C-alpha cells in the first residue's frame, strides 16, 4: 500500500517537474523568437528609412538640376523670341509706313484727278449751255418774226386771226397766284424728298429677327417628342453671314453687302465682353447680340448674328475653333457676288465660293447640319447678263456649282435655298425676299442636342444602382430561393468592370466633341446662366472624366478551387482586398469589415451545424462565402475613395446622350452565369443543403476519431478525475459555443433595434447622423450594423486565420460630414429600392434556413 502511494507521489512530482521544465523551455523559446522578430523588424525599418532618405535626396537633387536646366532653356528661348518679335515688329512697322505713304500719294493723286475732271466737265457744260442758249434765242426771234410779219397774206378768217393773236399773248399773272404756285411746287418737291428719305430709311432699317424667326423656332421646339431640357427653356438662334472680300468687288456689290449687314444688325455689341464679341478677328464681326421676350411667358429668344468677310485661311480656321467663334451656329447665309461673263474665269469663281463655304462649315463642330441660304447679289434678270450655258432656273445651277448635294451627304448642310437679291435695295420686293429667306431658315433651324446632365457622383451611383446592384441582387435572390450557393465573384466583377467601362465611354464619347453647342457669345457675355460652359466637351474635360470613371474598375478575380479549406478561402479574400488601391487607413477598414463578414459566416455556419445536426466546429466551404456582399464592399470602397471634384475644386459634371447610356450590353461571362443559374435551379435544387450535409458528415467522422482516441487514453490513466475532465472536448466546445451563441444573439438584437431606430429617423425627419467609415449606399444592412459594432467595441477574433488587424475609428471633418449628408439626401430615393431588395433577400435567406436547416 505504502509502495503504491509513494509511486503515485513520485509520478505526480515527476509530471509537475516535467510541466515546469516544458513551460520554461517554451518561455525561453518565445523570448528568443521575440528578440529575433524585433531585430528583423528594426533592421527592415532602418533599411526602409535609409532607402526613403536616399530616394528623397536624389529626387531633390534631380529636381534642382531640372529647374536649373529649365531656367537656362527659358532664358535662351526668351532671347530668341524677343529678337524675332523685334524684327517682326520693325518689318511690320516699315511695311505699314510704306503702305500709308503709298495710300496717301494715291489719295492725293485721285483727288487731283477728280478736281481736273470736274473742271473739264464744267467747262464743257458751260460751252454747251452757251451754244444752246444762242440757238434757242435765234429760233425764238425767227418764230416771232414769222408770226408778226408773214411772207404772204394769210388764208384764215378775221376772227381766227384775232383768236390766234390773243392765244399767243402771255396772260398777266397776279403776284398772289405766282406765290401760291411757288408754294405748291415747293410742297411737292418736299413731299417727294421725304418719300425718298422714308423709303431709304425703311430699306436700311434693321430687321426684327425675333418676329421673323421666333414663331418658327417656338413651333419647332413645341413638336419635340421629349420634354425640353433645362438649357432649352430659352430659344437660341445664331446666324452667320458669309460675305465676299469687298476689296475685290464692285461698288454695287459692296453696297449690297453693307445693306445685308445693316439689315442683320441691331443695337450695339459691348466691347468689354470678351474677344469673341465685337472684335472677333480681322475677318469675323459680331453684328448683333440681344435677348427679347417670346410669346410664351418666361421664355426668351436670344439672337446672335455674325459676319465673315472673305475666305477663311488655315490660321483663321484654327483661331475660330480655339475661340469658339462659330460654336452654336443655327443657320448660314452665303452671299455671292455677280459672276464674271468670261467662261474661263467662271470656273475659278465657283471654286473660290465653294471653298469659302466649305471652310466656313468646317470651322464649327460637325453636328448638327445647318440650313443654307444662298443670296446672289445683283445678278440681274436679263439673261444676257448671266454667263453662257445657264438654264432658266439659276437656283439649280447655283446648287450644282456649289456641290450642295455633296455637302448634304457629308452632313454639313441639311437643306439649301437660293433667293435672288436685286441691285435696288430700296425696292420692297428685295426686302420681302430676304425676310422670306430668314423665315425659311427659322423653320429649318436645328434643335439643341438632347443631353442629360448629372454630377459625376449621381451619374456613377445611379448607373450602378440600375445596371449592377439590381441585376446582381435579383440573381442572388433567385439562387437563394432555389437553395443554390451565391454566384462566384468572377462574373460579378466582370459585370461591374464592363459597366464602368461603358460609363467611361458614354461620358467621353466622340459624339459629344462633334456637338455645336452652346452659343458661345451668350456664355462669354454672361447673358444667360442656363447654358453649358464652353469647355464641357473639350478633349481635356472628357479625358479627365474618362480617367476618373475608369479608376473605379476592380482588379480581375484569380481562380480558386471550390474544395479549398476555409483558411485558404479567408486568405484568398484578404489578398484580393489588399490588391485594391487604398492607403493604410482604408486597408485597415476594408480588412476589418472583411474579417467581420467572414467571422459572421463561420459563426452562423457553426451554429447551424450544431443546432440542426448536433455536430460542432464545422468549417464552411467556398460556396458559403457571400461573394455578392464581398464584391459590393469592394465597389463601395472604390466609389467612396473616388475624387468627384475638378481641378478648380468644383463638382465634376457629366453631360451625356441618353440613347448611348441605354445601349449597355451585359458581358458574355455574366450572361453565361445567369444561364447557369437557371440550369442549376432545374437540375440541382438545394445544392447548398447538400454541401452543408457533406461538411457535417466530414466533421462527424473527425469527431468520432477524436473521441475514440480520447477514450483509449482515459482507460490507461488511473485516479479520480473531476466532472469537467470526464466531458469530451467536443462537448466542452459545444457548451462554449452555446454561450457565445447567446451573446451573439443578444448583440444582434441590439444592433437590429438600433438599425430600425436609425431607419425610422431617416424616414421621419430626413436628417442624417454620421455613420462609421465603410458604410455607403452600396452596403447591406449587416455591413451597416457591423460598422457600428466596430465603432463601439472590437469584435471577437474568429477561429479562422488571424489577419492581424487593429480597429482605429476615423474622424471625419465637419465639411466631410456636410458633403456626405448632402449626397446621401440626394440619393435617398434611389437607395430605397436597393434597401428593399436587400431586406427581401435577407428575409428569403431566413425563410430558407428555417425550412432546410
């Protein structure tokens, strides 16, 4: 008996010494490991610090050298440019002085010749007048002498002689009758003079363009099938008049050109409104720029007319395009001088005018095509004054020689009309023809482009909500209802990236650069605030929008086997999240949310296995990962970190064509995945239940082997054991899991209650209280609750792989909170539908679990 007791004490002492020795060895090994890790970390930090310092010094030295070289280059270029500018200025000054001297000499010579011509004409007139007066007096004396002293006796009767004598005698007029006659004559002369003046002033008075084209423009916009956009509340009409080079034309043609400019000119254009108004260039001139009330209340008609003198050279075309001088043109008038009668010069005449028209039309953006009114100036109605070979209708010949059909096929001209203008500008028929032509231009004026305007944030979020979130959640709901695992991440990311690329193409479409809108003069002069900026479709602006939108793309998802272990799945998800562009704080938030999501999936799966199959510590598989929510968490991160502002700090605005945005086609990979969903629903219903049962059977076999091993070990040991030691590790784990489950359920109830209160607050007063980072309109309700949980206290570590993360809440500034509040209120209506889809999906998932698990 004593020997047995001694043996038992010795065994216990030996076991205690062995445990102490093992504990000391483990502590020593842990201390050595910590020292090695500390040494390695310190060495890495020192190397990284030295590398960064060397890189910064090299960068600073390179920047200094670059600045010095740039400064020397600027100095050399400045000297060369200054010398070239001085030479050019001197040559130009000498040329101007020479031209002035020659012009003054020519003017003096012309004046002297005019005076000599006038003197010669006066001398000739005086000589002719004297000769006529002498001849008239001679004839008068001869006639009187023949009547008083005839050469033979007359054959008339005496009373006839007396009547003839008295008829020849001048009647005696009283002074009053002479005065009255003079007054009547003066009045008639004054009336004729006033009538000529009134006719001349009426012929040279500016036209009332709003009354001529306003009704036609209003009717055209009233017939639109789509509602008017915000910049179409007012009617804009811009007319460009192309005149020939007056230096090479006759005085009659110059007078007609001046008359056309006067008819289209109204008021005075402000000189201080920018370079594209009163003094566009040496060949362009703004004739009128004004706004008047239209027939409808609250609508105005904005008129702008411009004149182009002569042919636009290549330099002039570049200047016109850069200064937007022809932007927003609605109609074009081409004035043609009289053609030469020489058949050889006629071909050159038409080539010059055709080139003048083509250069003018190509100096503006391509769309829309414009109506063209051709005005032959003073060609005359006599067929003998027209060139040989012309038909009875000069309009057909004008269209043929100007190649109007080719311009129409090239979408430069929409329609063409020829109106002949006679040389008599005071003729009422001339003004009537011009008014009819202008009314015709108003009827065929192109409509403003049907553009949609949204901020970049609204444009992206609305498109993602309509073409991505709703589609993905509908597919997820269908798979959940059929008991299928969630869609793999590859097709989801492919759908998202395809939509982002489509949005970038629409926002930077080449069709936007070809739109001639808005009317640049009203934007520059500040008359209207409902117009777009002049740079809205510039290449730089569209490139900036494309780069910002393409920055939302997610990296492609690498392949993962469906039979991978849960630890490999967690590492796979963490690696993908770390591949996203983010700083250290954003990566911390993303990994925290990922760990919370995977921890919750594992916890729910373990609880399901324990409660339904009485098997603890089951590990889920890749098919149990909520890929939809995980990808949407990445999408939310990319949307939140995007820079929505421009270079000037203002919110970027996207202008796009609705028909282009609606042409989005889902990628083939996503369509195949949706088709596979339908096939799996028919062939393999409730595959998620089958996968769960397989996992449970696998875990059950592992637990059986562990229990068998524990039983054999317990048979070999002697002594009395405590009650807790008699329980198997599986049962202890089940008890611990049950306690954790009760705590989880209590926490979930608190989170659900706070979430419901928050939703009620949103619905009641529309006010927003700050939410933790990572919560966005693209986050599910569980993610919102998870974000609030992390803000209050850190969640327990999951039994899966340790991601070594620390939760540090981010403080937002007041400006960030206000900006976030503003766009959340604007997106409230859009997010309501997505919230309904998510809540319905959660309810369906709960019903499915209650039914099958």
